[in-house]
C-alpha cells in the first residue's frame, strides 16, 4: 500500500549570474507528486472515434491519474505559470488529457492528445495576480500495445514566479537539473520514480 508521503519531489532551480561568465543555481521551488493510480477503461468510456477503430481489440486502454502540488514559495513570491510534463519512451499515446485544480483563480490548459508527451499548464486567470500553491490532478487515458504492460518515461516541470524585493517585482523561472525517470506497470499499478515508489 502506498504511504501518504509524496511519491517524489522534483526540485526546481533558478540560475543566478556570478562574477565573470559563471553562474550558480539556487533551489527556489519544487513540485511534489503523489502516488499514481491506473485502472482499466471500458469501451463505453472511450471517445466514439476510438471505439470505431479496426484495431481496438489489439490495443490496451488505461486510465492514469497523477496528483501533484506546487511547493510553497518564499515570502514575497507568487506563482505566475507552472508546467508539468510527462513524456513516455515507448509506444504510448494519450486518447484524452485533463487536469483539475482546487484553486478557482487558476486557469488550466492541457496538451498531448494523440501524442506520447502530455502537458498541464497552470496560469493565473487574472493577469498579474499570480496564484498560490494548490492541489492538482492530472488524468489521461493511455493507449498502449497489449503487451508488455510496463511503460517508462520522464516527469518534467518548470515554474515562473514573481519575486518582490525592495518594492521592485521581477519574474524568475525555475527548472530542474534533470527530469525524473519513472516506470509504471499499467496492469498492477506498481511504479518507481527515480527509485521511489
């Protein structure tokens, strides 16, 4: 049984210039990922164009849910935009992609239908207002071959936030040193995220 702690945390860093042409990286934010869940999808839950395909019985369709939370920022900072992306290594395509948020002030857009790269982009509904961390749930129906059931890929993210200091507000972007690697068994739900899980 999965615990209540995050399955993995992706640390996000801001690059700051130093003397000369060098730069240093400071951890300014992070995205905590909950435990992914998978489940079978019935024909009646698939979009109609998919149910008419001649290869329907030769493919596996699986529902994937991945919760994630943006970490709290330092005082004087607010999120402006956040992007979370899953990229699969193998023959995986998204039939549907969605993302819900618990914050009504956040606008959510999703990308990746028909592709192996799925993205959720969060931004403030009111221009310049920014938004605080909230709970998100990314969901997708994945199409894969019947065998094997193990899929692999990467989880990536980036955020843009405002930083206010001495009455001046600037925007900064934070990114990971590298994406997180994951493996996920679509039949059993067992997973590993960079060794976690």
